[in-house]
């Protein structure tokens, strides 16, 4: 089981463990392969794709049979920093990982289907990505405030 790695596991290494090599990824795959998955999910305004994935690695980067996925619980994409969201997602996955390990040991684990889902790979955000991220967060917060004010005004006039 590996997490937060920057090295590629070659065929020989992946073939050694009887059940394979597993990757614990702080993002939803295949949509958010690569680095800083929570940052990119927020940047792309896809907060529903803030979460975790556990997969059996194959010969491609952040790819293989997906056995476990789930959302980051109780996070706010508008205020929580992406590193916190990523670590929170991994923490939220612990009960599922425990169950997955039991199923793998009993040979009852079944991969989830990721067919017909878009696949994208991301890397370091860079300055322009960071600036776009800040601008989008500002717009999201502003839209939420305006929406809340509209609802409050409607309730006040009711």
C-alpha cells in the first residue's frame, strides 16, 4: 500500500506482492490523476469530486483497478485549504480501507467500474493556476453571499 508517492513502481516491483501494489490517492480517479487533486477539483469547480481512491496499480500512472472510492466528508471547498481536504479524504477512507483489506485477504474484493468516466492528469498548479484558483474562490464566496442575502430578503418580506 503506497500513498503520496512520486516514484513509478515498475512491473517487477508490482509483481512481488501476492495481491499487487495498491495506491491510496487523495483524489477521485480517473478524473483527478496526478498531483494536488483537491486543488484541481476546486479549481475546476467540481467539489463533488473531492475524495479518495484506492486502486491496484498497473503500468500507467495513477491507473489500475479501482477498489474503493468515497467523498471527503464535512469539508468546505470555499474555505478549507486543498491540502487539508486531501488529508481529510484519506482519513475518511480509513474504515473503507480496513474493510477492503479484509476482503482482499478473503479474496472477495471486487473492483468498481470506472468505464465511461473522463480521465485527466494534473500537475503543479503554477502561478496562473493559483491566480485562477483564487479568483474562482472569490466568485464562489461572492455568489454564496448574494444568494444568502436574497434568501434573507425574501424571508424578511414574507
